[in-house]
């Protein structure tokens, strides 16, 4: 009887082959075999059901299910293969980007990196990555969970290479890193506030969260010779930088920020 859903019986009859042939062998005298069913070839399985094949990867690799790309589905498949034990979560990452002309900002960035690394050895919750500004790309910002920017102040503003990094990466990540934590480190001769304010305005445009006050180090360099000379920072300054790096890694790793 038609009910708006079609002839279910006709559809079911099409699925049943006419005159099905029972399995038999000479040893059974033509009678239906009671042994195991014949092996089904992998080629009989629809390609949308199974995507694993020899040469696709390790033998314990998970098959990719076409049309099912949700993270929840992939996580459930991993849990099932692991006997219910979930795989470890991805380690979060603090990205430290620096530029330096005479070595002060670089030393600050490297000290912060050391502090973050030491913190990671303890809790393994947040790793650290150190990159020069000219090498950093938008993809690096997108992959990180928090940021630490270190640069010198030149003529009351950010150094050219650091500003070029912000200019180059600003629009490619705009609206895609909102809410992530950041902090600033500025190396200056006698001020540093101008460069810190400039960097803070850029980070505000990205909608980042300033979770630590800017760490500004003044070298008291005033003459042209002093300004252009390589800088060596004291251990007390480097200790503050290590503490900032460790604090940023701990906050990001624990989810406080």
C-alpha cells in the first residue's frame, strides 16, 4: 500500500538476488556447507567505508573515514584503538619574537626563552619557540598560544625590523588570534615607553591580552658611541627576563590566560 514513502517491499526485493545459490563443495555432496563463509575481498567494500590500504602508512594507522572530519569523531576513533585511553593533548606554545641592533633585546629574548624552557621541563604543558622578527610568518603566530615580543627602541619607536614584522603579519592574522596572551620586552637607552606604547597599540588591534606589564631595560647609553656599542646586560636583568619567560609559559600551560 502506498503511504508516501514508496514501495518498501519492492525495494527490499531488489536487494535479494533471485534464485540464491547455496554454498556447496564436492566434499559435501552438493549440500550447503556448514563451514566458514568465504572470505570477502577488500575490493568488495565501498571506497567510502574503508580508506586504509597497504602502503598508506603504519599497520596500526587509523583508517580515514570519508565525510567524517570532525575532531570528536577522530578523537573517538583514537580512544577506541587505544582501549579507551585518550592520546596526550598537544603541548601549548609560547612564541618569542625578537629583533636587536646591539645585542640587548636579543639577550633579553634568549633569557626569556631559557626561563620558558626550564618551566616546560617541569610541567611539560607549554613549550617555547624563539624566532627573529624577519623570519617569523603569520603561520607561526597562528600556531602559537601566546607571545612575547622583544625589541629595541629607536628614536622613541620600535626598531624597523620589528615594525616590519608587525606590518607584514598584521592583516593575515587579524581576527584569528583574538584573546591570546602577550607581553613586551623593550631595550632602550633612557626611555622605552614610546616603543612599548606603539607595540601595545598593534597588539590591541589584534585583540590580544596584555597579561604582564612591559619589561623595559634602560642601558643609559647617551652618546653615539655608547648607543652603537654592543650591549652586555647584567645578571640581575637577565634573571628578570627568565622569570618573565617562565611566568608566561606557566600561565599559558595552566590555562590561566
